[in-house]
C-alpha cells in the first residue's frame, strides 16, 4: 500500500519529480534497455491500469490504456474474436500482463493499481467500480454508471470519500457542442425553457428473457452473471443483447439517454432539484425485458430563475407530436429539442451539432459567452490526465455529476417496471409515493457478490 501512495505522489509531482525519478532510475533503465525490455511503469511515470472487459465497449479501455501500463485484464470470454485480438495486442506490449475471467480475483491479487477501466455489461459496473475505488484507484466506467439507483448513489459517495479521478463514459460530455448547449441555456438565449424532448430510434428491449442453451466452451458464465440472479446461459444475452433484458441492462433509455439528454440535465441543473415526478406514459417493462417502443416523462419544479419544465423521451418507433413549425426542423432519429419562449435549439445524439432554430434566430443570437473550460485531451484523455495528477481538476463527467444523471434516467426505468407515476426525492434517494418502486432501488446480489451492497 505504501508503494502505491508513493507512486501517486511521484506522478503528481510534475517535471521536477520526473527529473528525480529519471535520474535515480538511470542505471536500472539502462539495464532494461540492454535486455530489450520495456522500461518499468515507475521509471516512465505510467499509470498501472486494470481493464475489466476486453471485447465490445471494453476495446476502448484497452486502446486508451495501451499507452499506460496494463498490468491485468479480467475478461469472461477470452476466446471471443474481439477480446482475443485485444488481449494479443496487450500481451505483445506487456508480456507480463495477468489474465483473469473473474474480476474479484484480479482485485484480490493486484493491490497497487492506479486506474481501473470498467467496460463490462451494466449489471457488473457497480461491483467492478467499487472494488477499484476500495483500492484508492481512479475509475473510468462506461455508461450508464450503474444498473440501479442505489448503486449510482453509493459510487458517488465512495468517489467523494476516496478523492480520486472518476469518469463515466458519456463521451459527448467533453465536447465543444455540449458546452455551447449549456452556455446557451444559462445565458437565457432561449428564454424560459419549459419543455425538452429527446428522441432515440434504437430498440433495446424484449418481451421476455430468451430460452437457455448450452454454454459456449471457455465462457465463465458465473463471472458474467456477477451479482445477478442465478440462471442458465442464454445465447441472446451474451455477448451482445444483454441491454434488452431487465436483470442485466437498462434498455434504450439507460443506454442512450446518458448521451442524448446530458445537455438538458447539465445545462438546466436538473441534478440539483430536491424532487421530481416521472412516468412511463407508453411502454412497460416485462419481468424479463425492457420496453421496445416507449415514452417517458419527467416533471421538474422551478429552480432559481429556471422555470418548471417537462422532459420527454421517445424511443423506438414512437415520435413526438410536433407543430408544423417544429416538424420543419427536420429532426433526425436521434436528437434533443429544447423549447423556450424565445426560440428553439436542436442537438443530435451525444449532444453534437447544437444549433438554435430557426436559422435566423441562430444568426441573431450569435455564440454565447464562454463559461465552461474546454477539454483539450478528449473524454478519455481527460480522465487519464486527472488520474495522473491527483488533486487536479476532476474530469467533467466525474461520478459527482454522472451519478445524478444516471439516477434521473434510472428513475424512468423503474417507472416502466412499476407502471405508475412516481415522485422521486433526489435529496433522500427514494420514491415518496411507492414502496414497490423503492424495492427496485437496489438488487439483492448473489452470494459472493455482496461487496458494496447494503447489509
């Protein structure tokens, strides 16, 4: 443990500390060069990283940390094509990398990690992130931050306690476009914003869990299930379609609203309200599957100068009933529409290409005053910057913010499972009018996967 703390002090120390290390380790590095071996992580000031997952979205974590020092990978299906390709790349650069199928074993055996990249399915985000935070490592976790509201709030609490760099993988949050959205909103360019509409044509849902089948050779199904209820292997769940199913994913809403509604939540300070109402107006989840076509509505109270507003989410084939004037905006299948009493604004998925509408209004208003610092190294690079410099500015989608974004969206997921209009308290972390909904704030984890969960 002392070794890890000293390394972080060294990494934080900047140029002068770097000179000290390079001088002190000159002999050791010369010897390594003679042996044609890569310099040690400490000598090159690289972060000691672990990747949870090696295929699918986890590929991004592999590619980003190849420039650091990958010491361990946990991947449940190491024979799958993409995972095998990525593991091969890592082993070519870091021959001593340790491979595991169960991330619990990885964390048991590696206590000196600087950063953890979590790229596994939603239902394992919490467990892997908790184990990383317990070690005092910085944690990057793909979106949504967690499978349940209780998990999101716990991760926010732990990140604040450990004072480490954290980042959720909603890449648009580091873009220029989302900063323009926030700056337009906070400058009052649209006037009073009373309605925001998000639309996503994805169909991450299902009527029921698929039928079980024989487990593929080489897959650690127990580790893939993690804290989820014990059940037989289902081929449509792994490796790709798990997002559609309630025990593992969070549907289209949990998958994509972290991107598309991010500008509204950030710009209108929706994580700061004390409570809100939420309802699934169309489309209900089943025991096993999330809705395919659905409409969700959140009602937020006024907050300071911000008027009360309704936030809408349409997914699948369902689309908002817009006026002829708004239909002329020619919005795409993945977008967000902001409606104010002075004008409108449209952005695409991931809050890209923000533009005021109509065009004459955009030209008249011009660019808003810059209020928010720009990100120079991109979303992932900003995380690595903060992980390398403890005590520096946190990444912009750190768990202190992204847990609240996730919390709001997962309240919608719960509304689709309960089938009633709910009132949720952001302050208390519970629903004020429905005990059945409160029963879904956490899952009951399987034995051996209880870490981080309430006792």
